[in-house]
C-alpha cells in the first residue's frame, strides 16, 4: 500500500475513538491533533525510513520486518512519554500499533520478508490489487477530513453546552444571592 494509507488508517481509527468519546458527553477529545500527527508519522515510518517503489525493494527493507517492529517499541515508549501527555502509554501503544498495521497492510498487499535478512520467507501475498491502493488512499483521505470536521463540530457543541451550564449556574447563583426585598414577586 502507499504511504498515504499507512499514515491515515491509524489516524482514522484513533480520531474515530475521539469522536466516540465526545458523543458520550466527555469533556475532552481522546487525541489532540499533534498526537494524531505523531500516530500518522508512526504509521508511515517503515516507508519513510526505507523509501521504495518496487515490491522487490520492500522485500529487502529492514523496516518491514519483525526486528523493526520489536526495535521501534522502546522508541514509541520514549516518544509517547515525551510528547504524549496526558496519556503517554496510550499514545505510545497507538504509535506502535500504527507500525504493526503498516506491516499487516503490506503483508496483504504483496507480502513482507518478515525475518529478513535471516531468510527471504514471505509473509502474506498479493490479496489487495494495485488499483485498490489508490482507492484506499482516496477513501482514507476523505474519511480523515470528515472525522476531523465532525470532531471539531462535536467540540464546538460541547463548548457551547459548557458555556450554557456555567451561565445558567451563575445566573441562578446571582438570583439566590439577591436580597429578598429586591426580588420581584
Ligand atoms: Zn511499507
């Protein structure tokens, strides 16, 4: 698959969780935009660190192996701890799962030499034809834009409700603190 799908697929999943949380009357979204970008970069990392066009090059790529998946785990923990506040563990594991998702997608779209350079055993096969790769990029781009707008709309709605609540509690407070004689009957 292309790098756009690898970057946006985990962003779509995590942003959908943000939207779900906001629809359940939460006060804040689960992932900030900066954290979504971090997760997207993690999803694209195997291709960014080992750029290639041909399948044969991917099958010799050190970033499309189990070794890379294991090696990137502590890096995700460090980056999550550094930039993933207030949920460092969640962000770190979402980043690592984004890398895992990349390898699974590539395994379904041509395969990966998962234990390279120990041997050339291929995991997966060509289950997703090339035309679908373009469709996948376009689809994930459209869903990303839709989700981003939806989450923003949910946040605006929640902010409006919070403002109304505060305004309501303030006016009831000022009403109750008004001297009795000044209240209209
Ligand atoms: Zn790849």
